[in-house]
C-alpha cells in the first residue's frame, strides 16, 4: 500500500474509468480534486505492478474500490482503525468483506442507477440554481430526511455543497415558495463526462405539488445538453421509486456507518 500523489492521478483515473458504474464518486473525486489537499488523501495497493485497490479519505469518510474479489484489503482495515471515519462506501461485494472485519460499523446496501438523459423534458422558470449563500438553508432541508441525517451533519454538508458550487464541481437546483427553499436536487459530484445526482427532496408541506418533477426535468435537460452520463444512488426502500422514473440499474453499492 502507498499514498498517492497527484502524479499518480492518470493511472488511477484509467483504472477507475474502466468500471465507472461501481466507483463513480471515487472516479469523479480523483479526477477533479487535489488528492494531496487538507481534506483529501488517497492510498492504493498494487499487484504485479498494476493497481489492485484504491481508498480515498474525503473529509470524515472513506471511499473504497477494487474489482478483484480476492484482493488483499487488510491495509484498508488498518486505515479504518487508524482514522475511525464515520462512513465507508464502495461496491457491495467489497463492503460485505469489510463488514465482516469491522464490528464497530453497521452495513446498509442499495443500487446505482443511470438516469437517461434523453427524456423529453423542458426547462422550468420556477427552478433556480442555488448559490453558495443558499447552502446552509439547503443543508437544513436535506437533513430533515432520516437517511441524509444519518450520513451528514448540517454544518459539514453545507460546507461541502458550498465548496462544490464555488469550485464548479456540483450544482443544486431549487424551488422557492413562501420565502424559503421547498424543493431541491443536486449533483453531488460532477466532472466533464459524469455526474452523480443526489439530495432530491421536497418539504413535507409541499409534496402535493409538481416541484419534484420540475427540478428533476431541469437537471436531466442540463445533463443532456452537457453530454454527461448521470448516476444516482438509491437505498433498498427507494429502488421502486427510482425504477418507476425509468432509471436503469447498473450496480450495487454498500455503506458502513459507525455505530
């Protein structure tokens, strides 16, 4: 195992890029981030001179990946013990292996969907692009969702959303009503060829409106025009909803949450 430098990025991107469905967040983050910065560190292991597995520390979480079901992952366990991060995410098969080694974490699983960009949708005048100044209010709305609240703290989420907007690594679509943000969806990671959509939410008091359709349509229009593949992650209980929107399941993922 060795710590990566920015000189290793081309090799890492090539390795991850051949299996984007199973590591889309990791692919985007390594492609767009300074991987030797304050909040980002990357390690990788090799076998026979080729990259065999990758781990990225991003703020207080780990992203992990390997395509080899028999890869040595003891080095990942050592880093988990050292840093004690709050969340670890990666392909389902790899998370299942780590789950057996990490008793202090609880596992959950879901699916990765690719969102068709060709959907017949029109832009909507009620949809706005959020600015960095909106991210605190947006984070508070997102954390009214139990799954989001389990994965994020409001302050950290607000900072991450603001950083993505300022650095043009993500965008948030919002609808306002009665002087506040009542609906949103975001690209939580984005590069020139790929985007991950997350954070689709409508305030409980406004769920009898068409606000979700408005922001979802606008996002799909923009991704289509930009020529980007667009992915989304769905927990088990939300898979039926994602499939009903004609999204295509392409992979399974897992997460470990510190108990």
